[in-house]
C-alpha cells in the first residue's frame, strides 16, 4: 500500500474502476479495511480528506490495492564472518538492477549494484523496484565467527601455587576447549562474554604446554597462543667440566627462552642445601677456587611465581675434584664454546697445548677445533666421530706421533 506521510493531504482520484499508480486516498482515520480472498486489500470510508476540492469530512469512497507479486532475495541468508575472512559477498536478485543496500536499517551510501561485500557483522537487506512497487529483500544475517583473544597463565609455579589458564573475554556463541600437550583436559564450555578459565593448584602432573581451541558452527577451529605452565623443579643437573680447582655444571632450563626464569645455585662441602644461593638467569654455571681431592655438593633450585620472588625445592648432586689439573704434558679438548684452538674455555682445565703436549680430541663435543695458525704439538689422538680441521696453507706439526 502507498500514500502520503501527512494526514492532511487530499487524495488523487482517477477514473472510477480503472487502476492507476498515481491514485491515492486522502489522509484519514477510522476507515474500514480488509483483505479479500483474491489477495486484494480494500479500504472504505473514514473521517478525513477526499479529493482536492473536498474539505475534511466523512468519506464514503471505496479503494482497493493489488499487492505486489515480485520478490527480491539476498544470499547467503545467514553466514559467519570467520577469522581470516575479510568480507562476505552478498548478492541481490530480482528488482530492476538498481539497489539500495542497508545494514542494521542504515543506508550504505554509494552502493547501487546487485552485490555488496560485507566486512562486518550485522543485518543486511536490499531495496529495489519491481514495476511500480518498491520492495525490500529478506534479511541476510552475518554473525561473528570464532575469534582468538589472548590466553594467559604462562609462568613457573611451585607446589600448591594457584594456576589460572584463562581467557579474559569470551564470545557467547563460541565453545572453548583447553588442551595440555595436545590432549583435551577441560571443556568444551560455552563463552559467557567475560572470563572463562581453567584453574588448579600446581603439582608436577599439571606441568605442560597449554592451548585453547575455540569452535563455532560454520567456521574452522581457532587455536590461541601457547601458555607454558612449568613446575619449579630442576631436571638433569650434571657436571660437564671438572678440574682440580673448578667445576662447570648445567641443568635443563625450566621454561622456553622467551619466558623469564631465575635460579639459585651453590657449591658447598655439605649435602644439606643452604638457606639461599647465588642468582642465575641462565641454566649453567662455573664455580672456581675449589680444593683438589675434595667432595663437593652442587645445589640448584628454580624461582617461581609471577614475580619469581619465591623458590622451589633444591636439587643436589655431588662430585670430587681431581688431585691435579691434568696428567703432565696432556691437553684434552672440550669444545664447549666454539671451534677456536687458542680459547682456554675449549680446553679441559683451561690448558692450551704447546709443543710438548699430547692432545686428546674426544667424540661427542659441541664444537671441534679449526686450526688457523701454524702450531706444533707432541701427539694427537682424535677419537671416532671427532675431527680436527686445518685450514689451507696452515701447518700442524706433530713431533712424536
């Protein structure tokens, strides 16, 4: 049906019984209307305005409207704007080829074609003309697909510490499943618009790499950032360099390198751990000024808590310093730092071989020597799997092989 917006407008009458799009009744109230079995809409009488020559009065005219029969369709009707998808193409069919597009009942300016790329969620429809009728399409609803907010909880935890692997803001139409080391441990649970989290008190069995999988019908699953929940214990504490007066030791770092970590360590002659120790932010240390032929104990523990201000339990191993630095006239390659021959850190007890030295190159070292200057040694024993590289033009002289 059509007509003016004001209730004081007069009607436009054509020839009685002849349909004309220009015809329209005057503004009125209290009219009587109904729809016939043929679909036509009828209106009779009322109190208001008739033709241009009539004043405001009781009316006794009869009108009927033939309903528009065409339709305009927008597809797809319901879809998800999934993560990684920048837009959803909407297509209108029917109409005269020119369309006005609306989102949430607001006109989208400058768009008149039969397609529109929707880049945000909302309710979309198009309006066009079929004959003399202006028709609105069906509503096409675009919903938010799965999104991946930040997941928190990474840290080093002592026994009994509270742990919260949480999502600060969840989506009400999404489901969330927590995984530890790629196995499901909690969920799926629905989002509530606020925080959702996995909470527990720390023990060794809870340590691992956590991630949350979000699912939403119509979109692929979304995985969030990794969270590292680490138990504050020291694994694989071991001596890797031992001399008569120093020791170098190493242990597994408790968290990935991009996560802050802190340790305390001590080397003592007592098997009982001390009250505290020296602080380290790396997972290896060297302690010097030791006494030969003496039993020592290495104590290491990891810091825990978000501010790394408390510590877990000590791990302890023992060792005995050698009576002498090395057998006389002997040098042993360790290769712990690089391939430089003249670097003391690459030789056991820091002893760099000379012309009267027997040299041992063991297997299983991280680096092997590369000789870039002329050198002379007494003998050379290269074990299987080990190597010595002599650069072009360089002489390695062995006097008593």
